[in-house]
């Protein structure tokens, strides 16, 4: 990946951290997108520098998640989230860790990620991709697989993230990940977080129907998409609707609408 199109502001952020004796790596979705030949929407950076040190090094920062190790650095190419390597313990609120330990290794930091295809770092000096969990092979296979059985269920939003990733990238969700998602309770999620994942599925996926079909496979249309689930089995006149019930009709309409929006 050496020489790939990393924006100048992001590269300057990485260079500053490295020049001052710190490790610094692009991480997560930006590395995934570069490997897929896509232009990343944003860049996240992981480092061994503590949050307070990051704020010392960069004059324009926002302490967006200081107690969890995240500082947003303002660059000429937009904001860059810089997060200290960390281990986490517990998610009582289903979103934020109860405790954070900043004395973590690269592998331990990546182990807290949701899916293997997001548990990737790049060494921009050598072009080496750091992959401890088989994420590159899963990308090649188009497979969405969770990293860890214990940490994955701590944030129920990951079920919806998995469904929208499947829709946006055409991934198949691994059987063991589907099984784990079936055990998770999404009822306490906020409307805003659910809406964020729904918007990505409806506005960015070539086939938005895959989002709902994946949730159906995971037995997770309820509680947020109960009305959509109720379309299943509702009959239509076969003379006019050879596709089947109202569920199938609605899924087809979603996909056709996306095609029409790009023509």
C-alpha cells in the first residue's frame, strides 16, 4: 500500500507523530477501503502517544473522546481521529467502555474492533498491512466475520453495522457471526445511532434490500423494523406481482430506486 493516496493532512499527522518518537498507523475502515480500491471517506489513526501528548503535538485539536483515548486533529484535509492503543473492559451502556487501559499492544488494540476487515493497520513507511485476524483473506473472500466472541456483543449497533456493510460492499456474513448476532438485544439503541446505519444502507448501498435481508437472516428486523417485517407473507395478485409477497415487492422497489437515482 506504500504510496497509496493518503491525503497530505493525514500524512502530515502521521509524520508528526513518528518524528516525535511515536508509532502511528492508519487503521480500520480507511485501510479496508484502500485495499478494496475505494477512496476512504475519512481516516483514523492509532498511536502509542497518550491523548494529552497528541494535544501537545497538534495546535488544532478537539478532545472528542479523551477518556477513551480519542482526540480529533484538524488538518487541511478535514478532521482525523487519533486514538491511543488501548484495551477495554465492559460496556455497561452498550456504547462506551467502562474502563480503558492505554498500555496495549497492536494486536490487543485491533482485537477490540468489530469485524476482521476493519481490524487492519498500515505501516505507511513500508507499505506493510498489519493483519492479526485474517482480515485481508476475508476481504478477498467477501466475508464479514467478527473478531472476538466476547467483545463483539458489547455494542449491539454492530449488528446493524454488519448489515449495512453487507449491503454496501456485497459481503456475505459468516455463519458464526450471524449466529452471534441472533443473540444480541438491539432494543436499547438510540434512534440516532440506528438512523445513521440505515442512512448508509439506503444511500450508499448498490442494493439496499441486502440490509433488510441480512437483518432478517439475523432475526433482527425487530424491534426497529417491525413494520418492514410485517410485509412478509402479505399476498399480492400473482397476475401483477410475480415477484411474490409485499416483502419481496418492497425489496425490489428499494433496489430499483437506487438504480434510478444513479441514472
